[in-house]
C-alpha cells in the first residue's frame, strides 16, 4: 500500500513508547528541493544568521514558495530539522502533537511519557500533553528547527492554542518555524515587541528579475531580456504566476497571453489556467487533472479506480515527470498530491465543466479505500461525498478504536458532521457512538440527548428492522445513564448481555454493568461473580473495563476486611493500565485507600491529586461511578482530617443524587457520610483539595494564552462564569494571578510542566 496510507490501520492496542496510531510518514519528510529550483540565498542568509530569533513566521498567499524556502533552508542549515506538513486531518490536537512529537523523536528521543499522554483519551492537552512535549522540545541537547508547513489549515482552537504555548519552549538555539497563508497561531505582537520573531512575507518571497530569469531558464523557456523584464513586472514576481506563464509558453502560448497580471487573485489564475494552460494539453490529460483533483493524495491504482480508466497510472507517471505542479509524497514515486493552489483551481474547473461529478468520484475512492482495508480514508471520502448513510455506518464501527488512540477530536468531528445533517436519528450505532463518547467526556446533557434518540429508535419506531447488536448497545447505554434506578439498571445490563451473546459479540462492559447493578441492589456476592467474569476475559476486555472490574473487586475485598486481597487486586488494576494510555479515576480512588491502609501518606496524596485531575469526567451521565468514586475519596479525606476536601466532594455527590436519586446502596452510603460530616463542628480552610470539578475543568485552560472569553467559548461557558471560577481557584491555591495559580497547581501536581 505504501507509507502514505499508514494512518488508516485503526484499532491497534497502545503499548507505549511511540505513536498510538500509524502515521502518514510522508508528512514527516521535508520536501526534496528539485533541480532547477530558484535558490533563495538572501532569505536563507537571514534565516541562518548567528543571532536567530526563536520563532520564524513565513506568511504569504499560495504560490509564493513558502515550502520551498523552508526546504532550502533545511538543506543549508547546520541544525537538525524536524518537519511536519500539516493537513486538514491534523485539526485534532492529539493528532497534530503526535506528529510534532514523532518529528522531534526522530532527532532525539522525547521520552515515553510524551507518547503516553498523547495516547490517553482522558489526558488534558493543555494540562499534560503540551507541558510534556514542550519540556522535551526545550531540553534538546543540540539546537533543532521544528518546522510546521501549511499551518493555515489549522482552524481547531485547541491546536492553535497548543502551538502558541509550544512556541514558548523554543530555547537554547532551537527554533519554531511556522509557514502558512495567514498569521500563525502565536502571539505575534508580543513576540515582535520582544524581538523574538523573524517574519517573512510576500514582499520577501517575490522573485526579483534575476530570479525570475533563472526560473524561466529552468523551465526551458527562452526569452529576451526585455521580455523577461515585462513578464516579471506583470506577475509582480509571484513565483507560481511565473511558473504558470512558463508552462503556457512551453506549450506554445504567446508572450502576450502568458504575461498577464496575476496579482495573486485566484479568479484570474483560474481564468488563465482555463484559457492558457488546460486548453493546451490533451483532452485525456485535462480530464485526468480535473477529476483526480477530488483526491487529497493520489496513487496509480487509486486514480485508476476513481476514473475507471486503465491508463490512469501511466498518466499520473507522465504528469509526475513533466513537473506539472505535482508534489511527490514518498520516495518511491507512488503517491503524489497537487500543489494546493493548483488543486483549488482544478476543483473549480471540475465543478464548472461537470457539476455533480465530484461526489461520484469520491464514492469510488471510498470503495477503493474500503477494498484496500483503509476504513478511515473511506470514511473521509464518504464525508467529502456527502454520503451520510455510508459515513454513519463507518463511524459506528470506527469510533471506539480511534477514540482509544486518543483522537477524541477526530471522533467528535465525525459525529458533529452526522449531527449537522440529521443523520444520527436513523443510525442507532452512530447514536450509541455519540452517547458513549459524551458519557466518557463528561458531557451529561449530550449523553442524555443521545440516550433519548436511542429510546425513540428502539421503542418509538415499531416498523424498524431488527438490529440485535444495536439493541444490545442501547441497553448498555441505558445501564450507564441509570435514569430509572438500580433495579432497571440491572435489567438493562442483563438485556445487553443476552443481546451480545445472541449476536456473538464479546463486550465485557455489559458484564461490568451487571456487577455494578447488583452491588447497587444489595447483592455484593452476585456483583463480584460478574466482575470475576470480566477479569476472565483477559486481553479481550478493554484496559479500562478490566481495570474497573479489578477495582470493584478490590473495594469488595476492603469491605470484607481482606486488605491483602484488596492490595493484590489494586496492583493488578494498576498493571492493566500501565502502558495502555488510560487513566481511570476508580483506580486512583482504590490506590488511595490501599495506600492509606498501609500508612503511605505521600502515595495517598499522589493518588488524590490523580483523582482530582480526572474528576471533571465523572458526571451524572454515569452516576454509579461518579458517586461511588467520590464516596471512596470522601472516606480518604476524612481519614486525613481534610474536611474542606470531603465537604466539596459531598456537595458534588448530592448534586448527582438530585438527578439520580435511586442509586440503591450508594445512596445509603452517601447518607451515612453526609450525617458524619454534619456532626463535624471543626472549621476548615478551603485549599487545593476543595477545588470543584467545574474549577478543575477550567484549571488546565489557565496554562494557555487564551483570554477568559476565549476559554469560555471552548468550555461553552460565559466569560463571567470563567472569571468567577478563576477567582475561586486563585483563593484555594493561595495565588493572586494567573501565572501564580498555574505555578502553584504545577507544584501540587494538578498540572504538569
């Protein structure tokens, strides 16, 4: 298949020490400078001077040679170059930063902890990933240039915020170079005032008259001195404009028609390409160019399938040899892409000549990807084609393995695309995907919304076809939400297990739900039997499911006073999670209680901090775990005489029980703890342990350069709410400023860095 396809093999287990998903390796290779390319010596001299600014910004419209400049600089630069070619799929912070980590790791190992944070679906990008990656970048033993090309394609705010903070870690002679069509996602004004940014713009990148002459000679176009001067004047030194003019002249066009004034206007370029370039090539080549423009990446077999023309592979090879604005993506000459500007023009031409053909071509591409075991590429092609049914089916199959790789934003994008088109209502597995993701991410309103969709599908649509697998997953979802109490949760979990057994699906999470439901119903022995069944699945169970089952068994052992067994089970739970990329709050609560029993207070406090960091994910969308874990943590805080921490947790328990009152034995345990706390007359000073789940959700955002209104937009909260919560955070951390609060939080282990 070739290295370009690497990303597509989703679902592999993460074992630590490297990326959680296969990478498109060509994105990490700096482009080769082709023979005959105009040398930008004066610009490279500026970039390579002895007193370099840590940030380099190369900003210009398409066709100004930004990539070429960086590639030439890399050839001449003495420092190592770590290269990432950004594309649309990188609008997921874990994806983007995985490429950055891999690019740096190829120069000097960045450490397993970086990749562990990237692989964990629960890890905070600003709170864990960026600090670890930034520390690795700043600790490079020799200067390195980290170059990101086409950063204008990054519209995800979390990605842009991450790069802004990463820029602060360009130290010790290392540099961060960002190239794109618009201002890079760093604090340009502040960097400019501090003299820390070197800016290269269109005026710098425009070719002078001698460079224009060199380009024409390399393109095998012979012109007189006056003709070169006129062509340079009309194109205003725009490199791609000069190149297009050279191609036109080489194909037989006249100087008068070739020497139009481009001025960087895409409309004029499109008209020019139609009249001067596409009109002068063969109909076969023209059809190939316009129709393959629907593909972000091209290979001979893929083009052949999409165009349904046996000679497509040969045509691609001919075009590659002609240097017709094709960019090679590997070193074997198998995969290519068009220059971005050229592709935009070709797509516009395809729409003008054959409106409605692009979706057909993309459907063919999706079929080819599926046939070649590239489901993620097939999904993206189906989305591009607007095929909601095919996309919904693929999302239902792919969301979980992709989520487990840490690519949460990617899954959210897929679900959001379906939701925008009203496509989830009629696709139960897509609704299951949306609901489970909302539960995991601690978004209870969304989880309830998708739970309602599943209920309408299962019980409100009498004419629907049977779908036993979807019905089993819907039952799991009902058990998780536990909206109708513990007895109904038990019935739902039992229904899920029967449904999975009937369809041959192995889903140990259903047995985990059976066990939890029985404990809530006052049957701990029955619950333990189901937890034992989950443990029996071994590696067939997901690490988080298996860890939770072991954690539940450890709590039952504690309840029976069998601390030796409890410690053994807790150790097993920790081993299951180690290297998996997962962090589970139940594990932290269990470890805290075990450490407390053996008198290891530093370990207790460490586990309490771990639980704090994960607590915002525990909402009424999974009320049994949310309450159970907080109850265990209250017990630990009380043992430490930390009344402020215990009371904060108790208030959160009460808030959940107001929405889910029928949680059986958990409600009874909560009442006993509430009574115990009510009898405590000692006053307590609210410190870091009293941070609420809402405040803990905001805390990592304080490490970014985002303003309060921008943080509010990210978290769907008002700027006033963010400001009020931040003041509370300052008070509890004993800080008077944002920087001081972040420093205190890092000292406590609530944030990394």
